[in-house]
C-alpha cells in the first residue's frame, strides 16, 4: 500500500472532488473511485521517487518533532530554503517524512 500523503495536495484534492462528482451523478461506483485513488497514491509516490532530482538545503530552528508509526514529523521556525541561487524564507514549516524504500519491494503482486 502506497502512502496517502499526496491526496491533500491541489492535484489530489481536485481528483477527489472530480471522483465525488462522478459518484453523485452515478457515472462511476464508489469502489471504482477508491481504485482510482489507490492508483493515484502509487503513481505519485513512484513519480516522486524516480523522477525528481532537485535538491534543496534548508536551515531553521526545530520547534517540535515526533516519530510515530514509522513517520517523522518536524515543525521548524524561521526556515531558509536554498536551491543553488534561490533563497526562500518562511516563518514556520511542517515536514512529514516517510520511509519510501520500505514500500518498493512489498507490492510485486499488485495489478
């Protein structure tokens, strides 16, 4: 099972709204909508793991951190993000990090 973190992005929210509308007009079943969301989860996780090569450095003050159910959550204050020549400063950022490598070998029998 792929992580469902990206369902709360603009793309994920738009997909869910479209699926809800299709369900309400009885053009698809709720089961099909769930299958579409599961495929979205797999595809977005795979794309980010294999296609994104950019690196960003960041520095800030650690406010809180948590490790629960194999997921790290960090809240940082006064953060600077730096990519080559670009610099972005924010007051507060929340970072959620999951182990992406543990998922890759488990779904060999998925259709």
